């Protein structure tokens, strides 16, 4: 008896898209768990993993020495990468400020922790918006059961 080979799941685009969606969903679930637990470092690392998964189509700029042809640098060329770097740098700055805050000044320590939280939260929000821009986030529809929460039908 010969088996007919199914092509429904062998299409590279379908496999890549589904694999990406599954990976992103798992990463977001983990990121939310770290956020809820107050693990800002774990949360940030998972946001980095989401971002890396989103960049599979991005062009990379490879700088080479004109004489030796050796690679001197590799970077991403997009404005989104500049925003990502800014957000990441801001997280490291606010984290450092939190750890520099004196233990004997709990109010100052709390303020710095709040700033650190906000820095990671902004990166989270931006990453979700970036996914939406790439059409990889939730599709918004006019009428859905969820829209009834906001007065829709």
C-alpha cells in the first residue's frame, strides 16, 4: 500500500510562520511570568529573545576593511534597531542606578526600582508594537467577543 505524501505541512512558508508563532507565544508567556514575578532581568532577556526572533528578515550591515577584506563590524541597519538599543541602554542605566541607590534610603531605592520597571515595561510595549508593525501580533477586528468589553458588538 503506497502512502500519499501530504504537502499541507511541508511548505517552507507555512512551517516557518507556524514555528515563529509558536516560539513567540512561548517567549511572551515566559516574559509575562517574569514581569509578574518582578524579575526584571529575566523579563528583559526574554524581550531580547522575542526581538531576535522578529529580525529574521532584517538586512545586516557588514563592515569590512577595504585593504584586508576582514570584517570589522556587523550591525543592523534599521531605525527600529536604534530604538531597541536606546531602550536596552536605558534599562541598564536604570538598573545600575537602582543598585547604586543606598540601602539605608528605602524611598530612593523604591524610586529607582520603579524607574527600572518602567524602562523594561517600555521595551515590552515597544516590542509588541514592533510585532504589530510586522503583522506578527494579534489581528484586531471590529467585531469580536473581546470588543464587547469596550462597547463594541
